[in-house]
C-alpha cells in the first residue's frame, strides 16, 4: 500500500454510473486514473462526491477494489466511511483495510446527532478495529454534527486518528484548532471556497470537489501557495471562486458531476435521492463551467 503524506490536493472523486444507474466501473477507473495522471497527491474515494450513502454495501467494496486496481499504488487511496451505525462503520472499515485502502475518511454516524461522548465512542471504536490512518471529517452544515475541540482532545490518545478534514465554513476554526491542539492533527481544508484561507492558516492540504473538473488549476493553486507565490495563488483562486462556491451548496454533487461532464471528464448521472440538475440551475452551472474553461489562467508560472 502507498504510505500517506498528508499534504497536497486530494480530490473527492465521483462514482460514475451507467444510464441504468448501475455503477460504471470502467468509467470510474478511467476517471481515477486521469486524476492520478494529472498529478493529484491522493484520492478520496466514496466521500460525499462519491455518493457513499447511495451505494449498497457490496458496491462499496467493489468500487474500492476497482479503485485499487486503477490507481495501482501511485497515490494513496483514502476511503470514506459513512454509515448509519457504529457496527456497520466498523465492518466496512475492516473490509476497507482488507481490500487495500491506504487510509479512511471517517464521518459521524449518519442521521443521529450524538452527544460528544457518543461521537468520541463512534470514532474510537472504528479506529480501534483497524490499523489504518484515519482522517475525521467535520462538516456541521451538512451533517448537523460538530467535531469540537473537546472531542478531538479526548481522541488525542488514539494514535491512528491523524488528520481532520475541516469543512466548517468559518476559517477561524483552523486557528482555534491549532491553538488548542498544536500539531496533534494534520488539518485539511474541506470546503472549496475557503481552501486558500485554510492553507494560509495552517492546513496542509485540500480535499477538493472541483478538482474533478479542473485538476491542473487546483494543483497549480496549491503549488503556488507552497512556494510562497501568493500573487499567483490569489489570481488562480479569484478565477476559480465562482465554481468553488458550488462546493458549499446543497446540490454540490450534481454540480460537480455536471462540471465533469462539460469538461469531458465524466457523466452528470447521480443516484436518487439526488437528481441531475434541470432548468435554469443546470444552465447556470454550465455557463459557469464554460466561462471558467474559456478564461482559465495561464499556468506557466506554476510549472
């Protein structure tokens, strides 16, 4: 398995579907291979953009096996663990380790809003069941659960919980976490339209949605920041921002997959309860993507 350097651009990859909405494994593998060849530093498979909760248990295991085959160890694969119960999360985490995942992105149990001690117990029980490194995923607007400083302090003795994907929309959170916890956890920006702010404030990388459609620009943004070229980073970020805002909307998965389709990188098909965008919203997203494609920045300075 690839070891994980918890830094860089990790796209939250989509799962591709056929017209009958069965999984298109060939297309999914092709999309993952393309992202690796584009230079991403790691992959998040079956996160929110991968429609984890729309997949059946056996499908999740099949997608992971297909991802391992396509990626072939070139970059680490971090697999989303998003289940209704702790028991199911433990079972999938164990299978993910057996099937060759390099790490997990672990969410709170779906639907139920836990007390802090319940949240800590959920994470700890999954972590104790495996040896893989774990990134916790904090997204209060989407999941109604905040992984607070107190919970992270209680989990600090769990050695394989190593990173936090921070998708709260307030960039002050990065500073608060670092002030409270130091370097105990590696932080990742998890919301596209606060990615640069997150990295400036101490995030080591970016779990990105729109990288699926514009990987070169995403990597160029990260590279510019890393070499201290904030002028270039700001220029790319300002160009990118109209699209990055899509990642903060309730229909982010449909918008990102439509952007993939416009850019010739995938299909817009999604599974219910999601439906593909229609009407003015669909036309709006297409216009945004086409405008971005027509005005994309020159990246020679980021080469």
